[in-house]
C-alpha cells in the first residue's frame, strides 16, 4: 500500500520548482541604479536642515495692552461700522446703538458745531443751526444756542433798534406836549367851575329873596355840574397820558439797556452755548455709540451683526495695539545657559491660541542674564512684528500673557550634525 507523502514535503518541492519573477529593470542588470537612487536619497536627507530647540516658558510684556471695548448701554446694534482686522483711531465710531434718525442729527451737529464756534471766535456771521428733535440735554442746549444766535443777530441789526428808539422818543415828546395842553385845559376847567359855583351862590341868595326864579337856579346848578364833569375828564386824560408816558419811558430804557449789551458779550455767550451743545452731543455719543478708546486693530470675540441685542457693559470687541518692540521674558535652566546665544531665533506659541490655526510669534534673543535667579537665567526676547503671527493673524495679546517659546540653540545640516561629532572624535583620538 502506498502511503501519502507529507504535505510539508510537497510544499518544499513546489517551492524548489517555483521561479521567482523579478522586475525586468532589476533582472537585466539595473541593481546599480537602485543603489545609486538610494545613495542620492541618503545624500538629500543628509542635506536637510536641522534645528535643535530649547522649550522655555515665557511671559509677554506689553507697553500698551489691548483694550476691551464694551457697550455703553443695553440696546440693539443698528449699524456696525468696522470689521475684524480693520484699523481704527481713537474716537472712531465702531457701532451705533441710537435710533438712525437721532444718529443722523448727532452726526450733523458734530459737523456743524466746530464750524459754528470757529465762525463766532473769528467774528464772522455763523451759519444757522439745524432743527433738533432728539430731546433731553441735546435739545435743551441746542435751543439755548439758537436763542444766543438770535440775540446776536438782533444786535448786529443795530440800526433797526436805533430807529425804534427814535420812534419811542418822538411818541414820548408828543404825549408830553399833549399833557401840557391838557394841564392848561384843567386850569381853565377849574376856573369855569369856580365861576359857575360863584354864580350859583349868588342866584341861591337871590332866590331866597324871591328875585330869581327856580328855573334859573336849576340852570345855574346844571352849569356847575357840567363844568365839574369837564374838569374831571380833563384830569382823567392827563392821568392816562402819565401812565402811557411811564410805559413808554420804561420801554425806552429797556431798549437802551439792550443796546448797551455789546456784540462782544453776546458773541461770548453764543460761544459758550456752542461749547455746551458740543458737550451734550459728546455725552450723547458716549451713551449711544460704541467708540474706539485707542488706535489699533479690531478683533471680535464673537460674530457681530446689525439687529443684535446687547446688554450694558457687554464686550463688543478688542482693540489690539500695533505693538512695536514687543518683548517676552523666560527662564533658561542653568545647564542650557551656554547654548542660548543673542540673536538666536525664538518661536512663541501663545497660550489659548493654538499654533495650528493662529501661527506663532517670531522673535530673537536679546540678552541673557549673567546671574541666576529663581532657579534659572533670565532671557529677554524681542518680537519685531509685534502681535502679528507667522500666519498674519493679529493675536489679541494681554500684558503678561503666557507663552511657550522654542529657542534655537543649534542648527545646521543633518549630515554635518551626524558626522561632525564623529570626525571630531576621530581627530581627538588621532
């Protein structure tokens, strides 16, 4: 009986019979090319740059830290005037919280008031003030300014006041002349009353004797009464003229006092009123507009859109100053102090801003302390580009922000680093 052969031997026999098929460019004498390719790749790898770095915790130092911009009051953002990355100056309007109509009036007043004050201070005729319907302190101060400008305009029309004063004086002179004539009439009336009373007395005596009739006596009494009424009327007309004279004299004195107020005084009053109106406008702006407190680059902590409701004191944006001469301070371990040299490159990753998305700050070692303190040597780094990272992002740095720095302590080619030490050792042994 034939026994079956083991499967293992069958596999080995099959392997002995198998023919390994190699690629044609190797089977036809191309292994030298493979070796050459490998040598080329190795040489290229040895030429690659190599940086040895030292990780050092650092603290950012700013001359002027970023400023947080908050909303002055609760409300709705009617308009946003800036975008993230925009450059602003101190006082620029970043957003509007006031109603659009009031904002337009404030914008108009803000443009007119400086021109108006300049015209008043130079003695020129000021331009008219626009109508203000905002209400509150702004409208009150604008109304006072309008009144001061009207008074100044009246004073500048001084010839009209002179003509009015001349008319008053002429009227007073006419009434005084008429009062003199009325006084003469009163004297005449008093004399007529005296004559009529004397005649009445005589006729009364004659009537007692029966020499004068009762009708004649009654006529004499009527004449006395008539003359007395005429005298009283004359006195009444004189009293009316005296009252009228007093009123006209007071009006004339008032007019003269108004003329006594010089144009300079009224102009100073108008200038002060314009300053008060400008202050009211400034206060309105501070409560209804989001203003930039400093110059720098705008960064929004979150998206801002028109119509968004905000609360009082809410952070609206952050202004990052354009830092020049930004610096950072770190402590180098004593063992690594000799490896850190002035001018060495430093790459700083800011805490809270991943380098993968925000990049890193690039600086240089400025100086290294010669005396150890707090377990290390203090190293000062400068950052010429300020808060702008390697990817162009303006990082909103704050004073004493934490960072992790990588200081380049040695650099060169991989080949020189690998073989440099070997050659140095061979040289020493030789």
